[in-house]
RNA sequence: GGGCGAUUAGCUCAGUUGGCCAGAGCGCCUGCUUUACACGCAGGAGGUCACAGGUUCGAGCCCUGUAUCGCCCACCA
C-alpha cells in the first residue's frame, strides 16, 4: 500500500535542495508567471486556499514542464483590519492588555501604538511561517526565495511610491464624507466590507410640532392658546407652536437629534403646502425647515411596495447620519443653513454613543431639554433609541409603532450594524481624468472617462466579453483565439501571451466569461475609493500635516490647479524643492492646513525628520489593505526601484521586465471587485510610459482571470476563517496524503459548481472516524451550523476531544485529555485510491521491466519499431495520444476536472485494466511491449505530475533507476533527473489510430460478454473455459488474429472461430453484435434461457424505437443523411442479433 | 429591487456547438485472499434529467413561465 508520509517529506527536501522552483530571469524559456493571491496572516490556510493553490500549482508545473521560465510568486497579506481584530480578540481572551489598553497608553504618550503593532507583528510571523509550511506540504512549487509580505520593505516602498504618484497627479484627495463606520473597531469600511443583513426592526411614527415665527401667523393655521405638551418652547427664541404636527416615519429614532430638515415630496398634493414652513425638533428644540424633495416616497397604505405602505409622507432629514439624507441636506443647503446654521450635525462619538462633542455646535445643543444632557449623552445608540422612543411616548408624540423587517449594513469584521458617520477620509478618484493624458472623452454608455482609472479597467476588457459589444463577423478577438489555435494543431499546447508583446487594451479575459460582467458593471457604477482606515496595523499614509491659525491668504498660494474648493498647490516651497507635494487648504475662515506628501527614496527619512521638527505630524490613518494588494503584481517584483533592494531582488529590473504582466490570476469570485479590479487599474496606471519614463509599455497585471469554485462545508456554508468551519489541509494530508488531496481538488473543480464537502472527525484516542455533532452558532457567526466545541468518541464515550471550531472560537483549549481532533473527509478517497493504484501499477511495471533488464534483454528504447506493434500496443498509444491532447486542451481552458478525469481514466481504465492485463504474459519475451509499457509509464508520470507531484516524482526516480533509457522511435522523451523539471510529452497526432481503437474495442466487447457469462455461471476466476465463436468472416478473421488477447483477458481457451461454427451441446451462449459466443461445459438451460430472454427484450425495445424513428417521414427527410444511415445500420444489426438470440432460445427448448 | 448560478442515481458530481440504451466516484447487491493493487478484481441493481408549457424529425442541452436553494450587486426612511 502506498504510504504518502514516507514519500512526501523526502521528495520535498529534494526539490528545495535543488532549488527546483527558483526562477531566474536569464534562464531560457518564454516567461510564465503567476502571483499567489496572498493569504491573510490572520490564520492558517484552509481547504479553500488548498484548492486555490493546487490549481495554481497545476498551471505552474504544467507550464514549467512545457519549457517555460515559470515563476510562481508566493507571499502573504497583512490584512489590516482582519488581523488587528483577530489579535485584539486573542489578547482579550488571554486576559492580556488589549487594543483598548494600548490606545490609552498611546493617549498618554507611552508608545501604545508601537507596542501593539509589535504584538500583531509577532502574530504575523507565526502564521506567515505556518502558511509557508502548509504551502510546502501541499507541494506548491512557489519560488520560496522570493516570498513577499505586503508590509515588507519592498512592498512598503511600492505603496509609498504609488500613493505619492497618485497624490501628485491629483487622484488622491481628503474629504469629509459619510463613511461606513464600524463603531467597535472604530474604523471606516469600504462599501465591499459591509454585509447586508435582514433585521427585525420597527417603524416609529413620531410627531414634530409645526412652529411659526411669533407675530407672523401661519397661513390658515389658527393660533392656539395652550400648546400641547411636548411642543413647549423656550419663550425667548421667537418661535411658537401652531398646534399642528407633521409625522415622520423612521427606523432610526435616535438619529432625530441630528435632524436638520423634514422633507416632503413636492408632488404630494396633501402635504406640499407645508414646504417652506418649520418644525421644532422635540428634545433638542432646533427649528428646522420643511423642504420639498422628490426623493420622498408618497404614502400609499394599500401599495404592495413596502416603502409606500409604511411611508407617512414626511421624511426626517439627518444629513450627518444617513447617506440619502446627506444628499438631500446639501440639495437644500441654503434653506437649512438659514434656519439652523448647519446642514451637518453629528450627534455621536466614534463608538456610536450619543455625544455633543463630535460636531454638534455648542449654541445648538445648549438649547436642548435637560433630558439630552441628563439621560442621553454617553448612552449607546441602542439605549438612546429606547430612551427617545420612551420620551416621545410620554409626551404623547409617538403616533404609532409598526414592526418592519429590513436589511441593515453590518461590519464584516465586528458584525455590528454600520453607522453612517461623518469623518475625514482619504479617497482615490477613480473616475477622474488622469492628468497629463489627452482627453478621450467618456466610454460608450457610461460616464466613465476613458482616461480615468476605471476607464483603463474597462478598456482592458476583451471586447467579446463586454456586454453590449456584439461580436460580429470580421471582429478579431485580441489575445488568443483558442479555437483557431486548437484547430491548427490540437496536440500543441496553446501559447500564452508573452511579456514582450506589450499589449493591454482588450486583452483581459475572464474564465468563465460570465464574470466579465461583474467586472464591467462594477466599473461602470464605480465610486471613489475610500482608502484610509483608522487602524494601527497597516501602511501609514505618507502625508504630514500642520494646522496654522490665521494664515489665510498669507503667502505663497499658487493659483489652484484643481477643484477650486479643494486645496491649493504650493509651487516653490522648501518641501517641493525636496520632491514633496505641498498643498495648503483652508479650514473654516481662520486656519490653514499645510499638507505635505513625501516621496519614498534615500532622502525620505531626512525630510520626515525636518517636517516633524517644524511641527508637522503624520496622518494617523493607515491605508486600506487592498491598496497594497492592488500593487501585488508590481511590488513583489520590486517595482518601482528593485535596485534599492539587492538583498531581495538581486536581478534588479529584469524580474519586472520578465514576469509582469503575469499570465493568469486564479481567485475566487468574491474579490473580483475588491482586488482584481484594483490590480488592473494600478498596474495599467503605474506602467504607463506617459507617466513613468522608466516603463517601456503599459501593462496589465495579468491576461487571464480564472475564477474557481468555492468550497463549502457539509451544510452548504462557505468555508471561512470567520465561521471557524475551515479544514486544515494538513489534516487531509495526514489522512489521505498531499497528492490525493490535490488530485481530488482538481477533479472537483468545474466551471460552475461550488463544492460541498462533508467533514468527519478522527478521534485522536482511538483513530475512529465519525460524523461530528453540530450546533447552531451564536454571536458573530450567528445562525451558522458549526461543530460543537467538544465531541466524544462513538467507540468509547469516555474519550473526549475538542474541535477546530471550539479552539478558534475561544470556547475551549486542547489538553492532553481532550486533544484537538483532526478532520478528514471521504471525498478524498478517490484521490487516495488513485494514488495507490498508480503506485502499485508502476511498481509492478518496474518489477517486470527490471527482470527483463537483468535477463540481458534490455530492449526498451530503440529496438521497437512500428512493424512490431500489436493491436494492444497501437491501441494504448492511441489512447495516450488522446490523453495528451485532452490534457493540453483542458489545461489551456482551465478545465481542471477534465484534465484530472482524463488522466484517471487513462491510467486506471486503459493502462491498468486493459493494457497491462493484456501484455502481462508476454512482457518477458516481447521487447516492444516492454518499450510501450515503459513509455506509457513515463508519459503518465509526466502528465500526472502537475496534479500529483510527490508520488510521480518518487516513481520517476525509480523509473530512472530501472529503465534509464526509454522511448520509442517515433517519440522522444527527453531524460531528466527530476520530474519537476522534465519535459511535457509531445505526442504525434498520427498516433491517434481509430482503426486500432475499433479493433481493440471489439476485443473488449467479446471479453466483456464472456466475463458476463462466466459470472452468471459462477465459474471460478482461475478456471479456464473453452470458447468458440460464430461470426461473419471479417470479424472472425479479427478474432482469430487476436485470440491470444481474448484468451488472456477473459481467461479462456479459444477453439473454433468462423462463420459456420456450431454450438456445442454443453455450451452456454452469448450474443453480442454479430458474434455468438459459446462457452463450453457450462450447461444450465434455465440461466441460459433467462439471459437470452432478457437480451431479446432489450433488443426488441431497441428495434421498435429505431423502427419508429425511421417510420417518421420528417426524420428521414430532415435529419442529416449520415444519421439516418446510421440508424438504418443500427436497426439491421439489432435485427440480426435478435434473430440469433431467438435461434439460441429455440435450441434450448 | 436588479443580476448571476444551481436543481441529473441513496450521496457528491460530469454531461463540450440539440443526434446512443443519460455517465463517473462513493454507497448498495453477487462472486473472487486470481503472485501489482481488498485504497483491489469481475459482474449487477439503481434515474419521469425540479415542475409546466413551447420550438424541433429529435430536448438533460434551446425558448417562456413556475418552484426551491445559493451567491453577487443596490442608498432605501
């Protein structure tokens, strides 16, 4: 039995010692490269990564064997918020000082930030090492000498350079905007980081009293002497209640503190007359205008539209706490400011508690009821909601409460509801025209300028994959037309686009192509990218700022090159002379902020020191993780100045020149927008020679994007770290072996289907495999089915263990009594069984080939010639040729399951079940058979190597030892000491030999029929049976010629064969096609009768089906002639056979 | 609300321009410790291709609709 553990370690060491995966730019061969989607250092890899990396390794090894200079660039991602959160949670669990404590230390000036970052760094070091080790155990042929990390010095230099260039080109700006604020991690999130969740909430209907200026009676509204409670007003402010109300409907009553308007639809006949009037906000006593805005839904109680049926016609407008209200607020800025002085009133602290100190003007909140200060300030938004609703109720201002289910954005990290929150953030302007490039206008059907970042991404797309761009006749598809190439020479692997071609427009292609649409739509509706994060773990923004009082219009402000409301460029300052970008921006009316962006380089440290000496401080934010990931295909190769890092990139510019663009990006569909899009934009932008004189051509980050399936657990849930349902690939390697895991993963990778993978546990005490107990998770991963943290062994209930979920969720820890149970899954049996089969088959072949060698009959290569080929030889070589073709075709199209299935069928079904069985007895005597066998083994190992590198490499060394010289006259199989660097088989197309295939299929048919009869008559396998056959002359001739084959495969002794053979009286008969087989000495008339009758039935249905088809005139006239002819032949054959069966039946009676 | 995908044997999945009696692996049944392999060999049972219409000589495949599941996108009070 094959024991993977014995082999894998040794083989891995040999590869690493030989630096078999190290790519050098000067080595021969066309470039081929892949950059790994850098796994997050939050945790170890799970099977989803194993799938992702297996596919990349299959591609890398395949292309390496094709003779290409293949680089697979490995590395990891710092994953800012994710890692920071994970480390903080772990610190809390362990009772150590956590982020909160470090923040206090930082506030006291005790270096908390640095200390915390060190904690995260330690975590990163641990998991980075583990990830590397996992990759190696999976056999990934990465260039481990080039391993990068998104925050290492090489990548950091790229990030600072990229930021600087974008900043200089005016594509980065800072603005006060509503962001998706996570109050727990206290950072802004990108839109993509927000998960929508259905939540059971309520609609509250709250009454706001209408007020009018004292002494100016409202039209048609009578004064009332005694205003209702709740509409009491400070007598001093000159407004008084009219006694009327408007009723706003809201799901978020707590934000009413920040309302600065109420809106009605100007087309609302019943309410539009109120536009221009005012209401007084209860509690805060702010008087706000009623404005008309078309955004407001007209109420309609009977409408099927939920919104209309819930609407009251009045919308409270809270610009600082709702994105829509923000828009409305600024549409009516003038009237709002006239009434309240401010459009934006922020009523919350960063932790989403009610606060008057984060943008709530003092003169405004001072007029509020004491209730605000006494009860609300400092309360969480949830508590504030209850208190405010309670207040409205007590005051008789709560008209109604209705339950309402709606979707609310949640943080994908902390899982709490997102607060739309006003703050200063940095943005990349993705739709802004790129400076210094000519204006090419907007792309068709969009408002995306062709020379914006988003425009570049859209222009990169293959035109035939663009929706709306019809592919007409005569339209050439850029890149490769795979169909045409395959037709030209199907045996030749398709050539990937080379680096030298320097093409990009129209050359980005998605597999499967439907994902192109996701990409396209994202860019057509793209919004500016918020790149700042209020975290500590990440790349600091390389901007230094200083606020100076009363400096407005002081000196040196150059005419604004940009947005007149934005900052001004300072042309000739101390800082610009040092290469920095220097801006000045006014804050309010009295202060000016000086902003300096520092470029990376040798003088960077000095400049920063001088800036800080002059009172500048660095922006505290870090960059969105995806900013550094977006540079990955560039930064890993040393962009922009590899010469600065000779210890990491000794070859300098050559690496980038050789391998960027990469050939393909393999990833899952969830990050098409987050990552794929941004790499395309950045790689194109930063390689543009118009903007970068060092670049010799604008380049894509990759030509192909292959989107593969996702792995789900046994309950159909995505396998993910946050769910804790991930399975460590090393567990599977323990139970099944690395090759088995890889083969199985490749085998289940189809174009559409996500893979469901039920998981079992292995009891660490008894080794028993069992199905674990599941529970429904609470909290973060709420509602998900997860393994119970502890399990007991079904064999021995006293034996307990803990699960991966239990440990990773912090519920339990592994101990000696309760160790961690490894996972396994029977899904991987197919790979394990196949590896075992291959192992045994090759071992057998080598034994027999070795014996022949010792007997002095070396006779492998060179001696065999076409004249010596037997039917079985020609057949297996034909099958081999087809298999090579299939492998080339399927791997070129990223159809991994076809590749894996094709090899499985060839090795197991064709080679083992038929060819080896056929030539077994003659291997000693027939050199040609030995040569063919050695060739098939050789080629199979090469073909399987990309999927199963360990076992094939091990067997390869045995093959080299036993049969050092192999091959056939028609086929050159270049020798190689190491399979990982061996050549891919190039099989001649002429080997596909349909005649021999049909000939061998006839043998298979006869053997199958004979075996069936043997089994039915329960003939012991070892017993040889005499057989004779009646068949038409041509077929009889073939059978006679190959009777030795039939004899061996069916374990029979052929007797008479011919057109007029009689059935011996004691023989069982079988009819197959035009052949009648007689197996002598197996008299059992009853069995016989049953089988023949069954066959007769089958044939009868077949005949009637064929007859009715031919009886259909329209079939005969409309179907293609060859099909009709084929049907006729089938009918004739079936009728002949049925006649033969009837004859045999009659003979029995 | 928009888009995409899925629904085929008990389970997990193939099925490449519509043309076979719809396939594989696991599981199940029968027989084999046949000197490569029991993680195996030989044979076998098992399917209304989610449902309803339509196009066609012919539909698992194309069209329309329905149901169920999943994913992505969307600012919904």
